[in-house]
C-alpha cells in the first residue's frame, strides 16, 4: 500500500513540475513549438483548459496554472490523508 501511495504522490509531483516547465516555455520564443513543448502541451493542456475557462487572464498574465498547481497539491494532500486513514 505504501508503494502505491509513493507512486501517486511522485506522479502528481512530476505533473506539477511539467506544468511549471510548460509555463516557463512561454517565456522563450518558439519553445512551445519544439517537440518537447508539443509533448508538454499534450499532457498539460487538457488539465489546464478547465481552469482557463473559469479564471480569466489578468491583462497578459494567466494565473490559471497557479490555481491548477494548487489543486494538484490539494489532491496530493487528500491522497495522503486517505492513505493515512486506510493504513
């Protein structure tokens, strides 16, 4: 059971890092069009899109990824609490 918990927490952590890297790619011209940028878009955009629909950008700043990362952190805490209750 502990292995499953560690795997889920690790995957959520890596996904948070992938979102951060995806956001940072927007600072560099042409980076999102690279193979790596397109790969990150495929795995990050489906998760970020609902947040972008709910939270409008503030000028040129899109804060929806921050809220999305916070949601992942809350999910991580929820998983931790669930596994503590189970075992």
